[in-house]
């Protein structure tokens, strides 16, 4: 299907892809970085992994994702980038949606997301600045980490409740940079944001500048990371990389530091926990909508 844009105002464009549930976090990250304004999920098979509560998002072993974009996004390029990131075996189609309700939703005022006692996440163009909240602005369409996905919420809620003023933070797999930027806005002294995707690094730098913390946020690839340790290491990535990176992430935390790890489906939690039990004395689990967050502290030396 062509990516040409007809003039009808009730027609919008998107990408539809079918992929295993384990690739959903990465797909969401990439779609956000490419400018997706909305994501919907439909089971492509009959076997649902999670039995969601009313109003929550189900996850299937094979999931069809539809991402809707503004009409000035080059979907041919977006499709090519997704194929390079997710693999050529993932089926990706350019689709059109003729539905005035979708158009109205995508052009509505930016959603404000309140997290915990202190945080509020809003779009770059948001105008509501409550005096009782620390506001984090995000460039619309620049990344996974709008605050709505359960894994992002788990990390943000931990930061809101636990971040000490003057702490140092590493955001490993930073995506849009929301975690590093939120940490800075909440009072961290310094943050290092790393990712293997060039688009993620670009998005993080842009969001750090938008919030006026770019001078305190280092952005780069993992192998370029200059920090030897930090008070807090955040990693909102997939369970496989979390397990593989256990020695590396444990080494980035100083003796009194804390790791906050998510991107873990409920049924993957025990494997991730086992990988970090060799490095930390205290392991705490929190959950949301079928996803879990592992909080590791008390490094074993």
C-alpha cells in the first residue's frame, strides 16, 4: 500500500505489524521514536498470555500492533527503520484509517499524566503547569516513555517516591529519555542516558533540552559511557537483555546503589530475579498490568 497522502481530512495513516509479545517493548519504543501518536493492540492468535483487568491492555503471544501517525511522517522510512530494528521477518504494512473519532483523538489537547505524589508528564505544547507537581515535558512523537505504558509508570513511580536530592542516575536503554529527564527534574544531580538506537539518543537529547537539563544529562552509546557507577541504575528494556546484562548493570551501581529493572512480563520475572540474586542481597518486586519491576539493592561484594 502506498504512503501517498490524499487530501481527505477524515483519513489518517499508520503502520500495522504482527510480532511476538516479547518484542512489544522494543516495538513500542521504536514506534514512539518514529512519531506514533497512538498505539492499539489486537491479539493475532487465540492464546492470550495475560488475563487483563477491565480497562487494561491484554498481551497475546502474537500481537497485532496498529500505530497511527500525523500525515507528515514518512511511513516508508519508518517501515524501513522498524524492519532493521525488529528483523526482516516481521510483517509490517502501511494502512489507512477512515474514522473521524481517531482524528479527533489524535488532535485533542495533550494528555497530562500524573504519577505518584510529585510528577506530571505532559507534551511539549502542554500549557497546564500545576504548582504542586514537577512537570516533565516530552516532544510529541519522540519516544517510548510517555508515562502511560505500565513499565514506564513503574519506574516513574519509584523515582517519585524514592529519588534523593543530589543522586546520580544511569538510564540504560533510555528510549525517549523520560526516566533520566524525570530524575533530573526531581532533583538528581547528574544523569547518564545510554541506548543503542541513534533515534533514541536524538530523542533523549531533545527532551533533556526541552526541560532545561541538557547540561546535566550525558547522552551516548553504552560502550561510550564514562560513568563508573551511580546511585541509581534504571533499565526499562527486555528480560533477555536484562539477564545478559546482569553483571554489567550490577557493576554500574556503587555499593549502596539501587537497580530498578523492568520491561519484564510476569512469567519472565523469576528468571530475571535469579540473574540478579547473585549480585544483590535485597530484591523487591512490584507489578502493574501483567508487567513486573525488580528493585535490587545491597550489592554483594
